[in-house]
């Protein structure tokens, strides 16, 4: 059990509003805010280089904390400025030839899909959709029938942006590896709210962000790469941090996941990311997962009892993302009406998950994502506001 009063004290922004957008950009806890602001102040006193050197050990510790969270060696973790940067850094490093196949899930996020389509166009490859089962999850049997030696990469979204679905990661990884394909997991919406143990999932790479369920600063993200793959891949973009200029016409790539990083970074934000991961580890991932699941199911159950409201989530079990529509009202109008009552939700549009939303004939859904600092009373207030619409 989490100390609800304690985590709410650490989240001052939750007192004057019902905040249900942690799937977008969550409210950072006070230790994260203090870490970021303190480093910015120190930069103002001594300059960015000196301030960064003073926190050298703490910066190294960010990867150590992420390694603990994922169950991996810190040397296999690269720090980036976003989940998209992390995803593309790995994706563009995977060698592709004419005729190679890239498989994507039906709930693929737009940023990933656009990159895959661009790469296929440039290399003469193809991008193909993995069918989903009746519950919305990847149909592992159908995936098995698609797989052959031409499949070089399977892109899988762990938890999509537009609803509570959770995909069967290990089953997909096992099937893909049977034909030698790599599996790139988009864990943007799962790290921080679900247990994500990389050795158990057995994926080859994983991308994630700091600003969502981890409650870290914007402009932070990270990439995990399977250690044995690191030496085989050369990122599309290098600099003096990811590689060393070793001779007039020679360079040497960093031996670990550092090769997927670039030198310039928001040091304060990275320290804040480390503080956010440590905060989660101190609370306990299992306790956080349980608290989020309870709030999300409370919300779904209440929404399902309101006439004219339809919950749009697929899958079982489900994540902390709750999607719904209100008869006769555009999702943006619902969002704006709730914002006028100090209630924060967002809208997930068809363009973000084009394949899934098109298949389900949805243009947009209201997305509510309650984190553990949201109280049961907050959920009840929100349900009353939706009912009054």
C-alpha cells in the first residue's frame, strides 16, 4: 500500500485540480523539481561545465537507477532527449536491404510508423501490419504465420497511447526470435506504471520517456539495447561523445550504449530523470502498479454506469489509460468542459494510432490517466463532472 497522503504532499499540483493526464506529461514529485531547479541555479553560479562536473557521479547514477528499474546492465542504457529519439536511434541503426520486412502492431504510434515507412521507402523494404485478435492484442498465432527470414524487425507497442490495452511482449519476442528478427519495444506508456523487466520480456531494444508515468522532466528519455547487439550496430548520427576521432580519417565507436547518445544534453533534466526513477524505486513498482490499476478500474466502472458514455478500452488486463467517448459531444469539447472545472484530461486523435482508430471507426477519444497520487475522491469528483455533462 502506498502512503497516499505522503505522495500527495510531494505533488502540490494535485490539490487544486483533478489531474488525469499522466499518460501525457505527469506532475513531477517535489524531489524531481528540487533536483532540476537546484542544478539550474548551480549552472547560473558556476557555469554549465563546472556544474555538470560537480554532478558527474550523480549523472552516472541515472543509468544505474534505470538499470535497476529494467533489470539490465547500466552499460546497455543510453540517455536521450525523448522516447522518439531513443526509438529512432536504434531503428535507423538496424541494417535493411531491399525486400526486408518490418512488422508493426495495429496500435503503432504515429512517430514509429512514419519512421518505418520512410526507412522502407529508402531501402526498398516493406512495412506490414500484424493482425490483432478480438481483444485488440497482437494475434501471436497470426504473427507466427507472417514470420520468415525476410522479417528483420518487429516493432511492438507495449501499451498504446489511445487506450488501456497491454500487448503480450514475451510471446511476440519468442516468435520473432525464432526467425532471427529483432524486437524493438515501445515502452513509452508502460515504464513507470507497469513492471518492465527486460530479461523476462527478452526484447532486443526498448525505448521510454521520462515525462509520463515516471513523473520526470520533459526532454528526457532512454534506450536499452541488448549488450551483444551493441557492437554490431552503428547509429545513423554520431558525434564526439558517441565516437572518438582516433585518426585523420578514422573514428572509434563507444563500446557500450553510449554510442546511441549525443554529447549535448539538458543536465538538470537528466538529473531530474534520475530522481524520478529513484522515487519510483523507493515506492516500489508493484505498489505503484496496484495503485494505478485500482484507480483506472474505479474510473472505468464509474464511466460505464453513466448513460451516453462508452468506455473504449480493449484488452484484459488493462493499463492505467482509460479512453471513452460521450454521445453527442466531441472529445475536444469534453476535454475543454472538464478543464473549466479544473480537471485535466486530453484527447487521443485518430492520427496518433491510425491503424487501430480506423479499424474501430473512431476519430478521437477522451483519454484519462490517473496516477497513484490521484485520490479515490478525485475519481468520484471527475465521474460526477462527466455525469453532469
